């Protein structure tokens, strides 16, 4: 599998995994770009919210914890719960893959569940059921398809693995770019539910691509278990898992900004940005395409730059790349804050400010997230790779909940103060990584080189 280099110098399986993820992300981001606006502008309004099965009980539970919630605050909390839980369930998906089913069956299961969830979004009554299907479908899919990317490469091939994940991220960005454009245009022309149905159709394309390439994909079967038990992790492997935690903390801080860009940022744009252009009024979901578009345009330059630096033995390590990504995410939120400050509380900001902000966050995401996945794929103990990737997505779970909670305070402060507070969060992650990256890398390398314990002697047969 690792010698099958027929796609940009990488194993052929990468193209099938990348295209599968592209269509899945097309559908996911197409739905997410509509979600908060749909809730604020229609679903949570009288005459609609009463139709949603279970919404009254859920709202009561949230208000019992957080106090009375406006429609915007409730939408932010629901968005945070959904955005967080989507990235908690990959732990379950990774555990099921590693222990019982393997990665391939779990990816297929995830695609089918997500397809059902997107179609369920077309009815007000099944809104919460749809979110549940999408949450568990993503859990089965996300960590396992990312683990399959890592399984295409030799364990010690850090540079090529990192670039492979960056190519994989390019296709994620292509899907994330197209999804909001298409679903936003359809929702504006024909209604919210047509936009939701459209992204469900795209999931059918995702499963067709994945099944077409299955002969080029890693087997992904669970590791053999003697007498029903897997060998315990070594001391070095356990230390490695602990040493990886600061990197995951930093990634969590970057993700909070990532979630806020399609949560509160959309609300601010709707209220305080002049959307009129010579070509007409820009649909707000289209701003969700600016971030991935920046990643698409910048990725070839980034790959070429890393390659040139590698030839001079100056390519940044994983931790350096992640730290740079954090700073770019902070810069994006600072640009939002600048636009909000210049507009004031009653004026309209130029469309240039959110555009520049999304460009920064798009490039920043490309710097830190695929590199984080490559880092975990390489450093995690081989027997629990899919599970470790699943735990990596917990950073998005924590960030989603945090973004939803923090977003509920948006109406209590000025927009510029809110966005400056958001900028400080990934800046703290960058400071953490730049402070510890050299000693942490040395400690991880020592653990990776540690010899495995010698098993007890057994009788040998020919």
C-alpha cells in the first residue's frame, strides 16, 4: 500500500479518501452555513418552534442551567452542542473500529447515518432527530477516515505524512468552499429545506466514491487480540499519550475561533456589515466559503514552501506549524474586531473586514489542523491509532461547547470587545507551543525510540 504512489507522489488510496471527505464536507459545511441563521430567522420563531419534537424540553433544560435564553443565545447553545458532539462521538467510532469492526465498515456506516440526518433536516418536526443522526454518523466517519489516511504511510515518514494530510485537507476545503455557496443560494431562492435536502444528495456521492476505491484503501481490520485481550500499552506509549496533551490543548483553542466564525460571526455580519455589491446582495452563508477558499488557493504554495524548506533542512516541525496556525487564527478574529470597532454600534462595516478575517482563519486552519492529525497519527501507539484520532476530535467537541457558551455572551458586550476576546484564545495556544516545542519534541522522540518490552519466551514451531 505504501509503495502505490500514483497521486501527487502519494498512495493512490489518498485520492479516494480525499474525494470521499470532500463530498462529506460539502454536505456538512453546506448544512452548518444554514444552521444558525435558520434557527434565528425561522425555526425558533413562534409558529415554527412548537412543531419541533423535543425542543420545549431541551430549551427548558438549557435554561435551567444557563438561565433565560434569547433566540440568538439559544441558537448559539444549540449550535455549540451540535458542533461539539459531532466531534465527541469519533471516540466511540474509533473504539468500535479498533476493537470490533475495522475502519472501512465504520466509515460506510457513518456516511449512511449522515445521509439520513441531512434528509431529516428537511422537516421541522425531526430537526433534533436529524442532529442526532448527524452526530453519530460523524462519529463513525470522521476519526476512522482520518486514521485511514495515516495508515497509507510508513510510520517514520513524518514529512510525507504531514503533506498527505495537508492534501487531504485541501479536499476538505474544496467541499467546505462549495457547500455554503450551493446550499446558501438554494436556501435563498427556494427555502431552507431545499438547501438541507441538497446536501443529503451529496452524501450519496460520497459513499459511491468510497466504495469505488475500497481496493486501494487500508484494510483497517482490528489488531489481533490474544485470548480476547490486546497487549497493554508500554510505559513509553503511555508517556507519549500524556506528552501529546499540550498539543491538543492548543488545537482546542484554535477550534474555538473556527466555530465562532460560523456562529456569532454570521450574526454580526447580518446586523452590522454592508452586504450590497454591484452584483447584488451577498447571501450570508457564502461567507462560510471564504475560509476554505483561502485554504484551497494557499495550499499549493504552502506545500511547495514546506518542500523548499525541507530541502534546506529548515522545514518547521509539527509543533512550529501548529503554533503559526494559532497566530493566524488570532489575526482573523482581530480583523473582525477592527471592522466592528470602525463600524461602531449603529454603522455598517465594510465587507472587506469579514472577508480578510475569513482569509486569515482559512490559512490558519490549514497550518494547524491537518498537521495536528498527522502528528497524532504518527505519535500515537499503533494499536490504538483510530481511537487516538477519535480522541483528537474531542478538541473540536470541547471547542464547540465552549464556542456555543461564549457566543451566548455576544449580546452583553460590544462586538469589537467580543472578537478581541476570541483573538486572545488562539494567541494563548501559540504562546504555549512556542514555549515548550523544543523540549516536548525531544521527549516525544525519546519515547518513540524506546524499545518494546521483550515478551515471555514461548515454544517455537516451524
